[in-house]
C-alpha cells in the first residue's frame, strides 16, 4: 500500500506544485493589498462602484456588506470562488484516480503484481488526500506570510479555519468523482457529472441569496455547507462533519465497486444494464 501511495503522490507532484504555488501567489497579492483597499478613500470608491452593479452579480461573492470585516474581506477576495477553482483539481484527480489507469490499459498490469485491490485503492485514495492537503498548505503559506506587514486582524491559526471548510468540500467532490468513475462508462463522463453538480450548486447557492425560489434547493447541494472565509468567525463543525462523512461514504462505495467488478481494458465499460 505504501508503495502505491508514494508512487501516486510522486506522480501528482506537478499538480501539487502548480496549483499550490499559483494559489499562494494569488493569496500573497490579495493580502498585501488589504491596507490599500481598507483606506477611507478606497472604501468610499469601492462602495460607490458596488452600488452600480446589479445585486444578481454581486450575490456570487457573498455578503458584500461585510467586505470591510476581516472574514468578509478574506471570503470575498479569496474563498468565494475557490470551490470552482480548486474543485477542478479535486474532480479531475478523483475521477482519474482509478479509471485513468483503466482507460490507459495499465491497471490490469499493476494488479498482476502481488498487491490486493483494497491496498491499491487505499494507497491511491490516501495519495489524493495528501496531495490536496499539500496544495492547501502551500496556499495557506501564501496567505499568512504577508500578514505581519498588513493591518488585517486575522491570526495565523485563524487563517486555517477557512481551509478546513475548503478541505471538506474538496474531499467531497473528489470522492464523488471517484464513485462516479466506478458507476459511469468513462472517466470523462464521471468528471463531467461531478463538474455539473459543482457548477449548479455554485449558481443556485449564489442566486439563492436573492431568489427565495432557489432557497429550497440549496440545502440539497454541497456548497450550502461550505463556509469559506466566514469560517474565521466560527466553524460550523456539523457542516464540516457532514461533508467529510459523505466523502467517506462515497469512498467506501467506490471501494466496494472496485473490489467487485472485473478489470476493464482500455476503458471498455458500459452501463451494466440487462
């Protein structure tokens, strides 16, 4: 299992560095701009500009009225769009974790060695979790390193809280894509289905702030339980536990299907309908 884990994580090192460093540079740039943004003249100009935009557009970024609070600023400038940005990584990585090798025709060669399907699955899943944690850690460093040079009243430990919420959501999305890759005929279809759910959830969650008709759907979608930067004011531990619990359930179901089904060759699969 550890050999599979190390090999998979080494194979993902490019994604870890690419996503992590880009996110860290973005976070560094945004935190460094806080003092300029919070200056009285900038506040007045920003408020006037926001008033000119339609509320439907601004709803995608959360409660604009709290943008000059530390948690509101972090949420608006960084974490409001992270589910879609890093969700791409989580869905793509989860969907290709096993089905990718199946469609290349190499999974049967790997499993011909003395390694159980369970050990192979656990090693791959653990590597995905480790890669996600590494990306978020690099991202977190990009946010906290410039903090001492600004007046942003957020501690190093407090800055971890939004990442807990983001981690729960990314593991949910990755595990969902992994499960769908066991159910659908191809990796591409699994990634597409999980991506559509993410985009739909993002749109409904955002527009639900101004359209009461969408509020009823929101609790059934994953982004309803994502706090983002507002977690600085207090983590909803029940929401986080729910996301992690669903991720674990999806992973167990995917493991069971992986244990039971025959190895595909070069991505050959169907809907398994009678």
